[in-house]
C-alpha cells in the first residue's frame, strides 16, 4: 500500500473529523475494490455453472459494510449479511477463501457445508448469517448483553436491509437493546427495495425515527460515502463503550443489481438506477484520493491481480469430502469462543501506543 502513498500530497492525510489518515482512506478504497471485484468474478463463475445455488451481490453498496467494519476493534463482534462482503475483507478473510466459499470448495470459510453467502469466520469474530435477516439483530444484541454482564469494553454490530424493519425481531432487538443500554450498533442498509417492494409501500415512518421510541440514538448517513459510514460507526462505537447504549445507523444507498442473479429488476425505474450510478461509492472515494495524488489506477491493477490469483487458487482447491458433511453440526467437547479479527484502522494502533 505504501507505493500508492508515496507521491500523495503532503499534509492532506486526514478526513472524517481527523480520524482517518491517508493510509486509512486507501485501505477503505481497497476493501471496496476487492468486494466489487470478487463479486464480479463470482458472478462470472456463477454464469458458468461453477457456483451452486443462486448468487447475491452488493454492487453499489460497498461503503455500507467497508466503513463501519473499519471502525470496529479486533475484540468487537460482527454479524455480517449477504450484501456486506467488505466487512469480511476488513476483518481478514482472504480473497481466495471468499471465492472458495462461493464455489463450495473445502477451503471456503464453511468448508463447502453451507450456501455461498451464509458464512462468518468465527476465528475472526464474525458470526455466520441466516436468511431471515433481522434474526442477526437478536444475535448481536445477545453478544452485547454478554459484554455488559461481563463488564467488557466491546461492541457488537450487525447489518440488515430496509425490509427487515417490517419483521417482529427487528423490534424485539431494538427494544431489549434500548432497555438494557447495550453496546450494539444496528446498521440499517436502506437500499430502496425489499426484494421488489419500494420504501413507500414498506412503512409510513422512516425506521431511523423508531430508535427514539426505544430510547436511543438514530442517525441517517450517506450510505455511498465510505468515510461518512466509518465516522457514523466510529461515533456509535464510542457511545456504546461509554455506556450510552445502542445506535441505529440508517445508511441510505441503492441496490444496483437485482435481489439475486435471477432477478432482472424490471420493477425499478431506469432513471432511478442511473441517478444512483452517479453516486457510486468507489468512484467517489477514488476521486478523493486522486485529488490527493494517490495512484488509483495502480491500486485498481493491484487488486485485479490479487483477484486473478485468488480465483486460480480457489478453482484449484478440492471439493469437500462427503464423509465430513455432518462435522460441526453439534458441539463436541468444550466450545471455543469467537476469535479476534483484523482491525486495520490506524486509530487502534495509536490507542495501543
């Protein structure tokens, strides 16, 4: 990464209220480029019949997961959803393991045992998701409750779509987190559609306003600005660790592709898609860094090479042994706690110094 910083303009290395150095801003762009590039490669493999099941991506929503995950410390815990691949990348899941997961190979995060988006590396402090998306809000709330009971300075975070706010578990998690003032961050990924249902047919009141009804803070942020999503999560984490309870962050973005690979999005007005295309989160961050003298083209080429190498490694990986299909279904012996993930934000290094 240092090669991209070398010729950058001196004295312009901070943003987001001074909490992001230039190296951090490059890291965020790299995470988003990796997410998009990996999903594009996986989609290509899906169309070749190499990825089993369906395929879901988060094209255009990369900033929603990259920014908040970057604000989380190693000891924090994440419940990552299916359009939030950048969070896995930030925590330390390698591109080869991501593609192996999509391909159902033995070297994937779940060893070929689960659907391609249902994964979380427990060794990196991430809990694997299930398809009923707001259910993970309850998991994150439970982890935050444990942190409070044990007196630990840790935070839990989870993502969910706007459609999740119509389900009961959304309200149950919000209520308990508010009553107990738990150290948890709820990231509402408002991408305009719950499958094919637009916002105006989902709710009469913006869900971010519901946070106040449960006794805690709700904020709306530009979900296509990775530095804004980072800062919102960083502030929410500080609030949580100070004992001031949860935060609901509404990250306003757009689902630029269909709900899944089989969905042609005919129900979405074309002008709406084109308007959001002008707000692409990667283009915006790349423009910022380009103005600071960062060689963005070199970074893109580097990421492309990394994805090529990851695809070759994943395609060469073996399929799982059928004899081990039921391994891990039940806990045998003593349960191991979740491990700590990668925490690349420079602010954490400064705290340790």
